[in-house]
């Protein structure tokens, strides 16, 4: 009968030295990005509506005009709304 071969015992592994935790990195302070509005109100409009708003408001005034219209609407101020319409008429020429 064939004899079984016995395996030689594996040599013991050398123990690894304990890892020391890395020191925590100091957090960088972020510079303030300037004043932020309290809220953002977003609406979806068509490209034609957007073009009409920009045309009526004049160059670079669309946001100001829309804010004025919304403020006049929310306060029920028809005089303020009329002023916005007059400014838009002047911007159109």
C-alpha cells in the first residue's frame, strides 16, 4: 500500500507592527461667497416667453422686472405694476 505523505508545517508569519493612525488634517476654512437670497422661485417658461420678457425688460433687466411684477402682484399694488409696464414700454422704445 502507498503511504500518505505528510505536509511540512508552514512557517509562522512574522507579526506586522501595529499601524499608527494618521494625524487628522486641519479643515480649510471656506471664504464666504457673498450674500445669498433667502429663497429661489423657479418657473418654467417657453423660449418665446423668455425672449419676450428680455425684450420688454431691456438688456440685463429681466430678473429685476420679474421681481417687481411679483412684488406688485403679491401686495396688490396696481400703481407699482403700472410703473413696471411703463418702464417696459420705455425699454422697448
